[in-house]
């Protein structure tokens, strides 16, 4: 055999072997595939946020392409009241109220050092520049309960006095149950395989997150923490995480479900959902593109829907028996599969989508982080677009119209991220304008 043919055959064989090895490494997530993935994620983070890490410009700022303050308002169609907002302003996250003209009428401020000390941290879990408020509840009398930086839940009164803080891995959302309990998504960092399903094991970072739901009393006492993974495994609901290739052999990723919402079914609208019971929880599992309702006592799944939403946020029970969900259509910094949208779903009619609002080239609407939807008493929806730094009210007509829009411009040409938007009637905020004690 000629030497050139031997060399050619050797090179072809070596190339085939390398391809097979690469396929096997990727298929079974063997070293160094996971480590390379983690390095690429870190590189992407630096590429996108290097100005933030160098202290030049906060990652919570985005270019403004819309204007400032209230940019649209149809008084005849919008629900009049104050809008409660959490977001980035004046160099730090906080919460404030604006009127229908966009004027700030009240503000809550947080003192990071006092917060972390009250939450039991010897050292701040995150730098001040990384703090965000991602999940909030506004209570009667002006108290607020805030989910802060994934590290604490805290309650402040109307005068920004810290009433209590509890340190744990809270994230994304806060809901208040009918009995006053505070419901918060949590997570536990695990370094061992999951006992009930050993194929679930640590990923490239050496751990995996076990999603939980944490219950607190109104005074901050921690009642219990329930594992979603344990409940789903015991009820045979493995389909909720077994959606990727090879998961029957091994599921070694850090963040499997990424629960970003837990909303109890309120008794006042429970009659519209005869298939559920008051207190049942509506959950959003972002990383498997699934929303579901589970029993409020044992987390037994009662209903679920996977897609067509992509990395969704904030599904809500609506008074008409439907469910609204913020569909990010997440494809990274730019929309490759369509603009973000809001869907209204009828869970009693084959999960049929009965109404949609979607961004367009003429009126862009897209965010890769967060997103909120709230039903208003006049039937409109209030939508929070975090990275756009805006909150808008849209009608639920066949041809939806934006009848109010607020843009959180914090400096010329730049908007601050907003994570929560909530509209309340004027009579629900009698503390506005009242002085605080010295």
C-alpha cells in the first residue's frame, strides 16, 4: 500500500475517532464539555456586562428608544390610579408610586447594609451595584414586602423603615395568600444526587438547584419550605424535568426547572376555576417552558401546559377562568423567534389561546429578563417589560391598544430596569402625602 494512502487512511480514521469521541462527550456530558460550557457562559457574561463590572455603567441600564415618563395616555380607556413600580433609579433599586401623569408621589428606599445585617449576613451576599428587587407585594397601609437580590425577603413600612428581613435563597416572586402567608420561590443548593431520582446530579459547577416554595407569616416567621422535586417525584411527574436528550441516563445541569412564579388561587375568584381549589398554586417552570397548577397541600400536579411560550414569566389566574402568561420568547439579546407577547389561555378548552398581544417592528416589545402581567378592574392588562424600562396598559380587544405607557428614563438616553408594576386605586393609597415621623 502506498505510504500516501496509509497516511490518508490514518488521518481519516483519526478524524472519525475524534468525531465519535466528541459525540460521546456531548451526549453524556463528560469532561471537559460542561467545563467548556461554563467558561463560555462566563465569557458571554463579561462580553455583555463588562462596563458594569468595571464600574462604568450599570447593567441595569439600557438604551432608551421611547421617551421619558408617561408617553401614552387615553384617560377614557385606562384604569385610573397609582402605579407601584420596583426598579433601578438614582444608582440603586427601590420602589415608588407614580400617578397617571408619571409624577412620583411616594418612594420606598432600602439601606443595603441594614438589610443584610437584619437578614443575618456577616458580609453582603452581593455588591450594592448588583442588588435588584425582583418580586414585590404592596400591602394595605403602604407596607411593602420585597424579594431582594436573591438573598433576602424584607418588609418595609410606608416610611421605608425596615420591619424585618429573612435571609435565604429567595428569588423572582412574592405572593400573598388569602390567609396572609407570604409565598416565595426558593432553592437549595445540592452537591449530591437527588435521592428519589439519582440521575439528577450536580452539573459543571459542582451543584444543582432543588426548587422549593417557602412560606412566611406576615411578621416574617418562616413556617416551612417544600421541595417541588420531592413532590413531583412522589406523584410520578418526572415529565416536568425529563425534557432534554439523555435525561434517562443523567441530568447534570445546575438549574433544571428555574421556578419563577408561585401564585395561590384566591378564594374570591376560585368559582371561575371549578377544576381547582382555593389555595392551589400556579407555578412557572421557566427552563422547561411549562406552567402548571399543583395542589396547595401536597403539590400534586392537577394541570400543566408546555409551550408554545418560551422561557415564560408570571402566569396569573384571571377572574374569567383564564390564565395570562408573559411569553418572553427568549432567544438572548435579540428576538429571533418573534417579539415577546402576552397570552390569555383557557385551561378548560384544550389550553386554547383566546387572546394575544405581541410586539411588532413598529412598536417593539421584547425582554430577556423577567416580565409581569396584571389584570385590572376594567379588564385591561398592565404589562411590565423589564429591560425596556417600561410599564404599559393594553386593552384586551381583538385589536389591542396601548392606553397608558410609562418609561423609566433615569438619565438622557438610558432607562432603568423595572421588574414589578402594579396598579392600585387612589383610595388604596391614603398614605400618599402623609408625613413620616422623625
